[in-house]
């Protein structure tokens, strides 16, 4: 007679505890699909763009400088960019923000 109400209270609190985590899990799922996944997709596209640059491509750096790539070394972290006539600078590949026009591969 005294045991039955105690057992009923224990089961109600266990079920209520599981439902307390449901909103937190829901918010985490929403953050993943709205924030984390698109950011990973953009990072992957940027990496592919950086790997595909070639001599003659017109680029824009993250600092806003535009120029034409004059030298690309495969295993190097930098590329040589001509920003004005006879003015060439070394730019770190990851600082390339956009490729404006791509050159066609030679046959």
C-alpha cells in the first residue's frame, strides 16, 4: 500500500528527465544543418578552388588586391601574383578569396 505511490513517482521523474533533453538535442540538430554543414561545404569548395589555380588566372585576395597568377609551384604554400606591370608579389594560397577568370588548359 505504501510502496505503490513511491514506485509511481520514480517512473514519472525518469520519463520527465528524458524529455528535458529533447529541446537541447533539437537545437543541436538545427545548428548542424543551418550553421556547421554549410560552413564545411564552403571550406571544401574553397580548398578545391585553391588546388585548381593555374598560371594566368585572375584572382582576388582576401585583402582586396586583384592580380594575375604568374607562377604556381605544386608543393609550395605561396603563389606569385602580378598586381601591376612588373610588380610581382608572393601570396599565401589560403589568402586567395576568389578566382575571377580561369585560363583554359593548353592542349
